[in-house]
C-alpha cells in the first residue's frame, strides 16, 4: 500500500499533519501536490524541511507522470493537496485510486470572502464544494477533521448548504 492517508489542508505540510496524523496512519513520506508550491523554490524547500520524513512537492502534471510509480512504491505516503480542486483533479479527473484509502480528510480551509463557514477554520467556496461533491460521487467519504479526535462531520452533513 503506497498511500496510507489522503488529506486536503490549506497549509499542506506542518507539524500537526505529520506528528498527529502519522500516529493514526503510518507513513514514511509525504507527497504534496500543488502547482504554486512546487513552482516556488522557497516554498518547496520550506515544505520539505517541515518534516523529517521523505517529502515531495509536485505539480499536478508531475504527479500525473509518476502516479503509477507512487502506487508501486514500497513506502507509505500521505497524499496532501492544498485545496479540494487539486484533490478532485487527482481522484476524479486522473482517476487515481489511492489503494484501499476511501476517506479524504479535509483539514484547515481558511475563512475567505465568498466561503461558507462549516466549522472552526473550515470554510469552503461553492467551487470547492463542487469539487468535494465530485469526490463524494466517485465513492469517497469526505470527512472534516482538523485532528483525528475532532471531527465536525462528513460531506453528507454539509452538501445541502451548497445545493446538492
């Protein structure tokens, strides 16, 4: 199993992700997919130095090119995107299947203009809601959880706020 955990987190890689979640889901490395971060040398290095685990920061195109290699890896990775749109691209548009993982954990999504607040530090826009709905329709459980023991619910609890 190459992917042990799938997460959307607007901070992508930080101590809480690595420390707290890796106690629940074992991992030897992290794969962060975000075009802006992967294209910015300073950001990329900051993310790579945020953990003592093997860390990759890739563009969506690079992930597309290496997805089969990821699946065949002996290592266990967290797959993390900064936003629901990038995760939709991976799971729905590319059709990437992260092994046995059928739950996408949504962590921090900052309050922003035009975003609907679902919980503390968890707000999404209509466009992001559409991406989450596509992930949900693909058969994934979408769970809103900043840390393992604090969950505000699943996409099924919130999708009606966005017209689904």
